[in-house]
C-alpha cells in the first residue's frame, strides 16, 4: 500500500547546459542505467502516493525514459521555460495533495538512497518540522549552495555564485533534498520572488520560512557520493566509478567474489544470486541472471542468458541469449549462440559452437564441434570433430539425436535427420538418412594398405 501522505517532486526540466550534450542529463546512463531510472527506483522504495516529475527541456525523452519502468504513480508537469528550481516546484505544486508531506528531490542526484530519504522523513516527523534540508559538510564545498546559520538556526541558503568571500568558506552545503508540509509549500511557493539572475531559486524558500519563524531543521548526510549531482561530463565519469564502488560493496554482502573488480562489467540489469565467483575480464549484460555457486573463471562475455546454480564457465566463453542448466561445465573456448538451451549436468568443451539447440541432461559435446538447429536427448556423447550439417545453401534443417546416442569422432549428420535412441556411429561417418533406434551407423571406404609404398622424392 502506498503511503497516502507522501508526494515526491522530482526536478528534471533543466536545460543541462553545463553538460553540453543536447540531451536532458537525467536520461544519461551510468554503467548502462539512466540517472532517471536510478532515482525513480530509489524513490519508489519510499512508497509514495504520487511522484510528480517536472519535465521541460526535451521532455518527450524524459517521459519515455520514465515510462519504461511501468510505474503507475507517475505524474508529469511541464515547465516550458526553465526559470529555476523554485519555478519548477511552483508548477509541480498544482498537483500536490494538500494533506500530504512533500519531498522535493533534484533529478540529477543518482545515488541518493531510500535510507537517506526515509531517515530524513522520520527526522522531519519526529521534530514536527516545517522544512527539512539534507545537508553535509564538505572539505571542498565548491558549487553547492551554502547553509547559512545564525545561532545554529538555519536562516538561508546562498548559491555559490552569490556567495561573498567569507560565505564561500562555509562547509555546510545543500544536498538537494527538501521536505515540506504540502499545505505550507503550496501557499509559500507563490510568494517566492525572482532573484537578480531573474530565476526562482527553491533555496530561497529557506529565507521565507525563516522570516516566518517556521521550524527549519537539517538531516546530515555523511557519504558525499550519495548526493553527487551530475552537472558536467567530469561528474558523469566520476559517477561510473562510484557506481562500481557501490556494486562491489553489494557483492561483498552477497558473498560474491570479484577477483579483479576494475576489469569486470556487470550491468545493473543483471540479477546475481549469492556465493558467485567472477574472475578477470568478464562482461555480463542485458537480462541475464547468474544463480548461486556459479563460477565464471575469466575472459567471458554473457548477454541475456541464465546460468543455473553450481555451473562453471571456464575461460574464453561467449554466451548469448541462452540457458545453462545446473551443474554444467562450459569452455574453455566455447561459443553458445542464441537459443541454446543446456539442461543439467551438461559439458560443452573447447572449440564448440552451439546455435538454436537443446542439449539434454548429462550430454557432452567436449571438443571441436558445431551443433545447430538440433534437439539432443540425454546421456548423449558427441565425439570430437562431429558436426550437424544444418544448411544446404538455401535452408536450415533440423537434427534430432535421441537419448543415449554415441557419436563416434568426426561424425557428420546431414540434416534433416533423426538418430534413434541408443544408437552409435563409427568414427568418420557421414549420415544423411535417419538411423533407427539401437543401430550402428557407419560409412567408410574399406581400408587398404599398400606395402612398401614410398612417397615421391621432393623436387629440389
Ligand atoms: C542546486 C541547488 C544547490 C544545491 C545543489 C545540490 C538551487 C538554486 N540550487 O544547484 O543549492 O547545493 O542543487 O545538488 O536549487 N531544474 C528544473 N527546472 C529548472 C532548473 C533546474 O527542473 O528551471 C532541475 C534540473 O534539471 C536538476 C535540478 O533541478 O535536475 C537541479 O538543478 P541544477 O541546475 O543542477 O542545480 P544546481 O546548480 O546543481
Ligand atoms: Ca545539479
């Protein structure tokens, strides 16, 4: 059940001019996931009745990105001219439910956590405050709005560009997260005036509240990465590093060992279970999921695939849009192309390519094979160098290999073909007709030995 009394206003209308990229900064990606979807996922955890997103600059791009998550509680308001954060909130205030608490959050703060928001909210309620600001103390407060206190009470916020030399030395800064009683906010935002820069600053609400003798309190955020706001490309780059750091911490909590984190790229879309080992040079992306007790040794690329528990992926393996069953062994040097399904206890070895095929329980394709458009039963052994010849130059054809088949080394199966259960093929066999159950299929020229035969001498 949503908390009926919480409305969250997310400010995403800005021109992002310091970014210089001609796109709204909130749709930029950090390790494959946009700033907007990160903040939206976080604020959704607070369980608000409404999320009011202020859009403006290239608003269709922002709306499309937000809608991807499929949340039902999103409301959009348009700020046609970006006249400042205060102006953005003024527009949003028309959608706020009067008897609620409003949380305002800058949209360019991707690592804000739901713990910070929830703790701020608790502090706001516990103190019966009228306004709460998330603040922090920074050794280098440059670019942030400074918190001005008088006898320890917050009286205003001054933006960097309007600070005097003395004010610039203040270390306490505004993190960009505000909590208001909605009723007050709706009335007071109307009284906000343009500043000398002809903009409405949300931060100027602090002075209005202070003049009204309203209770203004702060919530102290310790980890400065949590309120990093992305204004330029350098900060975007920094955000990638921060994301990797948080990902590493998450992995530690789940008993996931990343041997060499700087060489591992695992997209936020990937689901990782517990107790997994990941070696160097591993990329996992898309809708992939890795179950518990899996080991990925190193130099592996996995996209849109599921690796079930207790499997091992050895070096130099490529797995795309495939499913690997439990207790399986893949690699080294295997290429699993789209629509490969390996059941449990399978073994795919070196220089093996599999495409659009199912490999049954306990079956093995250990060396130098191509298996395409194939349905393979269980307990099948594929000898080294065996190939399904699935393409006649015009069309692809299917191969069926039933349970308990043994293919001798270098067997070629010319599809369409069915190899009956319990059957065997001799080494070097080329079959183009269905092999009945329990048979031996063998195609070989009779072996000839010519005694005392010498190769012609080489011409000098
Ligand atoms: C703002 C604060 C500053 C604080 C910092 C923390 C103000 C005036 N200053 O500065 O005190 O330390 O955040 O991150 O609020 N936006 C709109 N409409 C507008 C302008 C901005 O929706 O007309 C949105 C932007 O898209 C952005 C957010 O508001 O997501 C913040 O705007 P930004 O320009 O980044 O503010 P800062 O200069 O970082
Ligand atoms: Ca900002």
